[in-house]
C-alpha cells in the first residue's frame, strides 16, 4: 500500500486533474485565441466601409437593375412588371440596338489590337537608356490622361470636321478632304483613331514588363546570331504574353464601355445613320433621354453578359498562347 502511494506520487499513476483557471487566466486565454484567429472583430471593423460600399453601391444597385430590366419604368411612375418583353423587343424589334452592336464590335475589334500594337512598339522604343528618357515617357503617356476628357473630344470633332486641321494637312499633298465626322463610312474610324491615340496606359504596363525580362537570354541570342526581329518574336513577345493578356482584357472591357467620345463627337445623336451609336451611348439615350429606364436596365445587363463572355473567352484562349514561368 505504501509502495503504491509512493509510485503514484512519483508520477507513475494517473495525473491529477488541473485546477480550474481563474477569471484573469481565462481572459488571457481568450485574447490569445482571438489573436490566433486573426484579431477578433477588429479586421471586420476596418473592412466595414468597404462592405458598405460593396453592398450599398454595387450589389444592391445591380440586383435592383436586374429587377427593373423586367419592368416598364420611366422614372416618373412606379415600375410595372412586364416580364421579358424588354429583352424580346431588344432582339427582335429594335434595329437601333443592332446598329449599336455593330458599331461597338467594330470599334472594339479594330481599336484594341491597334492600341496594343502601338503601345508595345512605343514601349520597346522607350526601354532604352537614353538621356531624358523620363520626359519622353511622360509625353507619350499624356494622351491617356487627356483623351477621355470632353474637351479633347470637342477638339477631335473640330480636327476631323470639313474645315479641320486634318483636311488642311491633306491639302498640302493635293488631296481633297471631306467631313470625316459627318460621313457614315468614316465617322466610326475617327473614334477608333482617338482610342488608339490613348495608348499611354498599356504602354506603361508593357514598359514595366520589359524591365523584368532577363538580359542573359538576349545576350545568348545575340551570340547565336539572332537578329532584331528574331529576338522580338522568339524572346520578347513570348515572355510578354502574360502582360499582353492583361492589357487585352482591360482594353476590351474599356472598349465596350466607351461613352464620352461617341457622345461628344456625334453631339449625342450617335449619327450619322447610327454609325457612332456605341452601345453605352444607346443605353444612355434610352435611360436618360427617352426615360425608358427598364429597357436601359435590360441593355445594361446584356452588356454585362457580353463583357463577361468576352472575358471568359479570353481566359480560356489564354491557355494556348500565354506562357508563364512554369
């Protein structure tokens, strides 16, 4: 009996239960557990403004717009539920809708490749250790800061008008000009030219990507006798494909949302003959000029789905031409 008690005291028997912790110890343990979980409620307190903006300024307006797209709503009277009539009318009985789709697709499919090509070319030229290169980079980026302004769109309309500077320039070579803005065959291309002129943002992104390319690869290629074009197509372009993909997605989305140049250059009409009736301009006219806010909401959701579809296609296609480090 004595031996058993001695062995138990020595730790060979079952351990005695620990005494319950006091209030201070329990509070200390709760604080330690909260720190392990990420700080308790403090992160959510700091994120509260973002959550308010997300739900109050994004999610709720989107859901409300989705509801309005199934109604007849003119901003003056209560919305009246009409089901899918807005969408049915849009695709079957609205020729201006299809004009806007045609103008927008032409605008995006032509302006985006030209803008990216020009931005990459200028970025390669500016990726040189030249004296005062920062001034040149700032000068080439300046159009992107100014291009979206109403004042620039007004100047653009004057430049390509019948008595504009572009026709004066053509006159030096004996070429008779025309009113490029008023011609349905050329008006959309003036908007495309304005979009291409704003190549500064993708240029800066390309320039940042060029700075990250390994120099030793170019040195090895030069030793092997690779020329400038070979180095560009075999080294520069493949290594830049993630940057090209990033710029492509951003510019496609931005192209579908273009509004200000089309509104200002066409004086808000989308003419001539709806040739500059970009989708965002048509959406604006239906909502705030014709007061057909339900129909405008349906147009907005179609635009959202189209942009999401183009983005998804870009991501799927990127598997076959975008090359990452792995």
